[in-house]
C-alpha cells in the first residue's frame, strides 16, 4: 500500500509541475545572479497562436519544463502589457531571448517551435 501512495504522490507532483516563471524582468535578472543561471525571456502577446502552442503544448512537456526550471530563470513578458527592455527587440511573437547573468544576450530565437526543436534551442544555451 505504501508503494501505491508513493506512486500516486509522484504522479500528482509531475502532473502539477510547471515552469517557474519569474514575476518580472528585473526579478529574473536578480534571481539569475543569485542562482548563477541564464535567463530565458519569452516575449508574447494575447491571441498569438504560436505563443499559445508553446504554452499549451511545448511547455507542458516534462523534459522541457525540467530543462527550463533546472537551467534558466524564465520570465514571460506580454509585448502589449509589460515594459519591454529596449535591448530585447522583436518582430513578431513569440520571441525568446537567452541572457547571461549580466543581461547580455546569448541567443535569440524567433517564433514557435516543436518539442525537439525547442529542446535543441535550450540545450544550445544552457550552462
């Protein structure tokens, strides 16, 4: 019976796992310095189909969630609602900027991606 309870607890914890988004850009940079991780900035907007695909499909993949939470301080900014730092340009959404602890850009990725492609992007910039 104890094994069943442990198995159920693990399933619940995996089912409820999610990306640990920072509340703001400044908070993400401060936390990145403290935890010695790179920052992943997602620029999106309401009603963006590719943004919704990333949120509802790609970010729901456990491997993606684990990689982001382990290696990055993620922050999600809406281009119409949040102040976007001038150094974080975008043409469309989603746009991903990967920054070091000093806020210097390591990589930019424009558009949505399927799970294998986005995993490759993450692997190319994780520490």
